[in-house]
C-alpha cells in the first residue's frame, strides 16, 4: 500500500474527493493540516484528515469506480510505500 500526503494542494484534493457530495461543507476540513490518502494495492483507498493532535477517518476504504484517486494522485507532496 502507498500513503499519499497532501499539504500544498490539500484544498484541491478535498474539492476533487468530496466536492461532489450533496452536503459538502468545506469548513469541515479547515482543522486539518494535511490530507492523507491510503491506497491499497487493489486500487481501493481511504482518506484521513490529519492535524497536530489527531487523525480522523474521512472516507473508509472503498473501491474507486469514479477514478477519484487518479484525479488527485499527482498533487501529492509526499508518497510513502508501506510494506506490511
């Protein structure tokens, strides 16, 4: 699995991942210093909001039929390979 960290383009990633949701509220994401996307080897991914003190699960691990991950992957500030 790989972990993608979005800092510089955090808002672009948030808008692409969640902006199409019916009840999208950008203020919900203001407290996060970075967005972390964990992509599984089979293409599923989850999204985490990280701040100085805590981490919140924003999207549970699901398949990606809308190719949301492909729309943000190149915006990542850092990519870390986790070999479990």
